[in-house]
């Protein structure tokens, strides 16, 4: 993916052929949202936002059954930055 945006932390969920990655394509300050894009078939390259509102950290991963996306993220708080783990259900 050669774009003018920051795209990092790729992870391919092999059973579904989906690429998950973090990107700043929304241009929100202090944010890297999680996106997914199919890497095979007619819709290859089409990108969909999965989670936003945080600074995604580390590689996203998908549960063995494809039901859950798990990733770590940081968010600004009044006394600094806090890092947490997020879990999103139903990826497809």
C-alpha cells in the first residue's frame, strides 16, 4: 500500500485473506486507526475502518475463529498517556 499516509503494523488473517493495519489516513492528531482490506479477489485493496479514536500500537491479531480482533492502543489522558488492550467483535 503505497499512499501518502502512515500505514504500519500489518497482520494478515490467513483464513479470511484480510490484511489488518494501523493508519493515520483520517488525519486526526495522535491517532492511528485500525483498518482492514481484502488482499485477494475482486475487492482486493478496498479499505474499511475497524476501530478508531486511539493510537494503535503493536500488531493487531485475530482470534482462531475469526470472530475477534485484538490490539493494543494508547490514549491521551489528563495526566499523560495510558496504554490498554482493545477487543473488537465480528470482523466480517
